[in-house]
């Protein structure tokens, strides 16, 4: 399985930044990188997003589209990122 960094789709990146702003934080304090790995079946590529700040890091499954941005927003609301 080959893993490679890929660009986050514009709509997902906008939702990511919108969640950050809605929480009262600055988008510049967060870094997100998406990775893709070729699947071993007909399911298509697996995608994951790694989000890091100075104090925390998390990974989100992004294989189903923008659902990861909602999970990220929930983590922000619960104080996971400080």
C-alpha cells in the first residue's frame, strides 16, 4: 500500500477553517494534511487527515468525504484542542 500526501479539497478546507473560526480560534494555529492510500479492493482509496496544533494532534478518517470536518468541529467544541 502506497501512502502519499494529497491536497485537501477546497470545500473541505473551507469547512475546516470555518469550524476553527466558529470556535473563536485562528486558522493559522492549526495545520491539516491529507493522506491517501490505495485500497486493496474495489472500495477506492483510503483518506486520512492529520490535524496538529501546538498542544494537540488528531487524525480523522476522510474516506467518506467531508464528515471528518464535523468530527473535527466536535473535538473543538469539547475542548480537545485547548
